[in-house]
């Protein structure tokens, strides 16, 4: 399952970041988005979603959200 399939308000654990872009991987890591970290979808927008990672809230488009793989 990826972040675009996640239910709003439910906490998930990140299992993998599935990108081949090292710069994007590094950026997500600085946000606290890496394997084992909890993430919650706060709301959905037309082109993406708002997520809570650590102490921050971030708006992600659907392409980026689909690269973040989760487990319950």
C-alpha cells in the first residue's frame, strides 16, 4: 500500500521510499520520511494530500505520495 491509499486519520508506518531520485530521497529524509517512521494522512486535496510526519505537516502531490510505501 502507498500513501495515496491510506485512510485519513489512521497512523501507518513507512516501509520504503520507492524513488530512483537520490535528491528526492535526501529531501524526504530531511522531512523525517524514512523507513520505520509513523505517518498520518490529515486530509486529501484534488492533486494530493496533507500528511503529518514527526512534528510537521506537509502537502504532497499524488506522484510523491505514491512513492511512499506503508504498512499498518
